[in-house]
């Protein structure tokens, strides 16, 4: 009974550990022709990280016959002790490998040519002095970019959303802010304006002369009907 309980606890612990993300750095890489035949302690990458598509590196399109394939395998325990994979590059087939880089030239399962038209090279670094490390997550992420472009590069960052601002539209005229004042030179022409009743008396006119002129030129009938004579 005690043995059964202990085994059950181990199974639970293994399940929890298996669910955790393995962020250990990659220590070794291999290429295989069939992803089911990865070397011991290696894990094949047979699906792309973002689109869940076939991660074949050879990418040969044929209608008849067996299709040639190449898959990358990674390990976090094998390889040179104390060293990890610091960086991974894809170069042209006839290009010389950069200093300090190792090349995958043959498949681990069939001893065939590793790749066509391209080479996969990587650089190792001591675990304590490496400037960067390739983990499973970032390596798969870069591996997705490797397929269509044949170069390793991080995914392009999403563009930042445009910035919008609101405000009030202000309209200004040319005379805004200019005080309304009369020219001081106009003060010399100032005059005294009399009150309204004084102006009426001063300007009163009885039209006596006009009546006399009309009386001499109009008939009696016109004088009777014209209100001017009343």
C-alpha cells in the first residue's frame, strides 16, 4: 500500500515537471532525414511554431517518388560537456563558415547531404561565459523564419498604433487684440452738440415763402384740395 502511494506521488511529480516549460539552453544539434529517427536524447522539430506546418528544411516538391526531407533535432543534454549553442546561422552552400562556427554536413540517420544550396552552422560557447543562449522556445520561433527566408531573424515587431489627439479649432482675425480707439487728431474737430429741443427750435421753418409761391400759380380748386394749404 505504501509502495503504491509513493509511486503515485512520483507519477504526479513527473506530470507537473513535464508540464513546465524547459528553458534550459540547447547543447547540441543534428539533422535527420526522417524526424522519427532522431538520435537518443534529441527532440525533432517537425512542425513550425506558429502555423503548425511541416518543418521540412529541404522543401522539395515532387509528384512521383519519395520526397527528400530534412529535419532539425535539438538536445539539452548531449554534446560537448560545459558548452551550449550560442547562435545559429544559415549561409550559402559555397560560403566559408565564419570563425568559431561548426557545420552540420550530414544527416545523423542516413549519412546524406545535410542541405541543398544552404548550410546550417552554429557556434558553441562555454555555459558560464556565453553572451546569449538558444532555448527551445526561441529556437523554434527563429526556425519558423528559417523556412521561407533561409535566414534566421526574430519576428518583426508589431507596428505601434497611431497616436491620435483632439483639440479645439481656433480662428483668429487680423484685428483680434487691437483696441478700438479714435485717432487723437480728431479731437481738434470736436463740436458741442445742442440738446434735441434746442435744435428743434433753432431749425424750425414754417414754409411761408413756398405757400405764397403756390398761391400765385395754382387755382382756387387746387388750393382747396391740396393739404399743404390747410
